[in-house]
C-alpha cells in the first residue's frame, strides 16, 4: 500500500507519518499542495492506494467571517481529493469533526446521526463529508474526531500548562462535554482501520469516556504534578466567542465494533501516556 497524507505538517499529520514510518508515504503540507487545485491534486494522488486528508481550515472563530475560505479547504478540497481518488480507485480517509452536530444531545452521537451544524466551520466540514462520500462512493472513510491534542501544534493541555506558569488560578468551563483525543492514538486507529480492511463509511475517532473542559484541565494539572484545585469551574457565558461551540460533543463508537475493531482507549489513559512521552515538554 502506498499512502498520501495531506495536511501532513499538522498535529495529526505528523503522528500519521510516525505510525506509517517504514511504509511508502508521501507527506504534503499546505505549502506543498493546494487541495483545491484539481490538477495539482490529481498529480499528487497518482500512484497512491490511500489518501488520508488531514488538511483543514480549523480557525473556528475566523470561519464565521471567512466562510468562503473555510469552505474552499474543508469542502471543495475534500471534493477534489475524492474525485481524484475515484479516478484511480484509491481509498480516501476524510478527517472530520464533532462540529457537524448541534451539541444539544444528551447521549453519544451515533455515526448515522444527521448533520446539524451551528457554526460556519461545522457547515463547511459537514459539506466536506457529503462531497467526499458523493465523489468517491464505496471507498471513502469519514473519521470524525474532537478535542485533539498532540506534540506538533498548539492545543488545550499546552495552553493550560502555560497558564499554570503565569497564574495561581485558572478558570475553565464546566458546561461543555466531549472526549479529549491524543492524535497519536487517532493516527494509530486510522492505520489499524485501513490495515484491517474495514468497510468504508463513517467512524468516530475519539478516545473513549467523556469530560468537561474543566475535567480535562484538572487532569492535565494532575498528570503534570500540579495541584488540580488550582483549576476553578466557570460556565460558557464567561467566554463569549464569535462561533458557537457544541455543548455536548460526545461521540458513540459502535462503528468500530461493527467493523470488528476495538474503540480507542479511555482519554485518561491516553493523556497519562502522552505526558510520559513528553508531548508537552
């Protein structure tokens, strides 16, 4: 199998390269490939069996006023990659997000839940899913993820540790729930899915369990030898931002079970290993 990774310089892209080390991989960052350029994409895809699209416009708040730019990368880019994959018979893994849902659920979202995004970013990612499936039917994997952290980029745990160095007390919202997810675990899960020949379709690539941002912050403090009581709970009204955030982003994992694969491990176990590996050093 030969692999093409787009968005290869991001957190997930870097970990995908690590997991695929020793295999034939082409890793292209944003500077190397414009995923909206059909000719460039067609040339890049040629000769590859699997395309993993980790390229994305992820500036959630900026997307509210720059939705066209977000759409170009998140929707048009997915469509172009899927069309190029279809021409060669390649599989496409389209990395997506919990933001395709409205966040008003009270139980984990299933893989077949209808899209209902509440932000511009969510709308563009939902359209990216639709176009990827439409343009490469039967060979497209949608892998939704959320609350990512990893070594190769800014992330919530690193922000918490920076704030801990500057402040005695850190306030964090306790009314938004999701699944903290280590990109190293997600990369390994994507490769395991492909190696197993899992059927194409929608999968939820998040670590198991659930947490509020407050829970996550306390766990980050504790895992790094800091007093978790320095993290104080607050609510979302104290952190108004341009784009609305889903209040509930817990994703169900029955897709893995149907494919005969184990879901990703609990987020607390993943965080402990991430800290031990020096991710936030």
